[in-house]
C-alpha cells in the first residue's frame, strides 16, 4: 500500500477516534447533569476557604441556608432571608461561561484595578 494512502487512513482513523471521544464525553456529561438536578434543592453560591473547605448558600424549598462544608463534615450555620440573597443565574451556556470567566478574572485583579 502506498505511503500516502496509509497516511490518509491514519488521519481518518484519528478523526473518528476524536469524534467518538467527543460524543461519548458529551453523553456522559449530560447524563451526570440529569442525575445532579433536584426540584427542591439548589446550590445558589459557594466560596472556597481552602483545600476541601467552603461555604455554601443553598436553597431548600423556599428557604435559604448557609452551610459550611469540609471533607468530613457539613455544618448548618444560619438561615438567610430571601432579600439578602443575590441570585445571578445564567440562562444559557454562553452566559454561564462569561459569568465564570468574569469571576475567574476577578480572582487575579488587584485592589487598585477594580
């Protein structure tokens, strides 16, 4: 078999493997998102306080709660009134990506840059 035909075959096989990996990853991601959804519970916001430690604002029914989470413990801290909770919920992937990128950029801004 000539070298150029072998090269084309390898390129076709490479792109088929990349395409299959893309669709399999997408399928797994969508199925895991469906498993993680709940009609009564929702994480509104969180902040990391170090390795495997953080604070979460969660919505349970119509109530908002602040909880502390570590790798071995979850602690109820307080209930928060609805008017004190700022909910910024992106509507689609593009706005969610922009929202996440903006939060990431803010991590590296200096106090004088704000």
